[in-house]
C-alpha cells in the first residue's frame, strides 16, 4: 500500500468510526509542480508537518497528530522534530506504520476521557 492509499483508507476510517470528529490532512505527500510547491510554502505549508490532525482534546492532550508511514517507510528528520515539538506543546503525536497501527493509535486516543475545555 502506498502512503497516499494509506492516508485515503485512514481518513475513510475516521469518517466512518468517528462521525462528526473534526480532522484535517496535509498535502505533504502529494507531488506538485515547483510553482505549486512555492505557492504552498508561501501560504504556510511547513516541511515535516504530520499527515493527519484530529481536533479532539482527550486525556489531557489538546489534539492528536499522526505521521502516516507505510510498513517500510521511515520518518524524516523534520517529521521527527515535529512529533517531538508537538508532544512538548501538549499534543499527542505519533509516527504510525501501516493502517493497523494508525487505527490502533486513533482508537486508543479516542477512548481517553475528553479533556475539559473552556466555553
């Protein structure tokens, strides 16, 4: 399974299992022209940003970030830095290999008690 296929399957899983949960996927893995890449960078895209962000505060965390990898894939230096920085900032962040590990990570996170938020 290619990383794009993995991301498509994972997003479908989120939508079906956790309807109403806010999430967003980055376009980091999509090949673009040089002109489009420059435009994305100017517009705020930052190298290494995790693939999936789940906007649900749980277990004392502010949200979940997942860097999706194929079973043979490896996180880059920039991706590892992002994961560490997000953990330090109060988010749950993880590099997950394959669809099963990604679903397990999401399910474990979503089972945590909702973090109390101000309204």
